[in-house]
């Protein structure tokens, strides 16, 4: 059985990822500051900004485990504005560097890490170059949190150049939602500007977990990044009407239909086999 360490396995997306990986036969270790209430995997308390702790966690811990085969790195201060900018920068960039550097020491060549939809230019006070947005244009960070995610993507590309065996899959997750969050969605209809900051997108945590597992299973080496969103928007208004009302001057790279997301998941569908199955419309 392959063993995977999930950093941030007690967090919102982390809990869904741990559950999905356990259900699909992975031996999971949760590396986080606090244990998960789900208690689905062995837990190790860790400060990811301490390189020695990360090396120790990825190379084996006494009689608990003697190896790690892959890493899913989700741990971070998860959004702008939660701490001072310098604290977000230090914690997030150092944690990611430590995970990748320690993985090299441990001989781990399979890493999935959480990038963010924010590298696309959120909150889109400056409109994107076109719709649907995708991985083809250069990142446009508009916050310290997003700047770190952009720097991580650049850093990982260089680490892959240094180590041709490394497979690193970056997932630009949209706003993570649980089923219980969906009760709030109908209220967005009265004021679409409440959610235009990310083009009315979201990601069901279960589909986010699916993308993580597919990233671990991806063939090949090197860095690839993927936008990961649910297939639809948070709105009842059809997507073409939202575009016409709020972004009438933007180029459409291709037609959009129905309630289709404006965060393009075409690349993830094509290269990962990502097929999101969950929508808020089944729960409200």
C-alpha cells in the first residue's frame, strides 16, 4: 500500500482529501498543527516552517512509519487578510520550500500541492484578458497570499528542472465548499456582485479531493498546473447572461453554455481525467 503524507489534512479541503485517499486504498498520514475531528488517519503534529521537523516527518517516525511515497501539500494560511502580509509570506513560502526540500532528502518524487485561483488575478478589479480564464496567461497576483502562490509555482518549476524525476502537480483550487455551505447560494442571486470576485466559481470539496488523487496518479514528470473548479457557477442566472451583464467587453475564447464555470477546467479534464460530479444544485 502506498503511503502519502497530507499536510493540512485537518483543514477544510484536507479532510476531504484524506477521506478520499483512504477510501481509495492509500495509507495516509496527516501532518498538521491540530488533529482532524474525522480521525481517519494517523496524525503527526508539525510546524512546517521548521525544516528539521519536515525532514523528520517525511523520512520516518520511530515505529509509526518508515517511509513516505508521496506528498499532498495543502497546509497554509488559507486566504488573504487572515494575518499580517509578512506573516502570510513567511509561513506559506517557507512551508512549501521545506516540503519540497525535505521530500528530496526523503527520495519522494511525487508531490501534489495547492496553488490557488487567486493567481488568475482575483478579485478581478482589473478584468482578466479573456473568458473563460485558464492556465495559458501569466499569473496576475493581487495580494501577498496570491504573490506567494505565484512564487511557489515558479519555484517548483525550477525544482523540477533540478530533479528530472520529480513530478509536481499544482492545483489552482477555487473557493472550497461543503454541502452545508450551499444553503447560502440562493442569496447570491439578488446581488451577483457578491461573487463576481472569482467569476461566481467554487469547488465542492469532494471534487477537490478527486483532483488531488488524480494528480498523484498523473503519469510523467515535471511541473503541471491545473485550474480546479466545479463545472458550474454559484448562480441560477445562466453564465452567458452573467458575462453579458458584467463583462460585456471581454473576449470569449470559446462559447459558454448553461451554468458553465468561467474558471476553465478543460486542461484538467484533458490531462488529469478530471470529471467533477458534485453541484450545489443537488442540495438546495
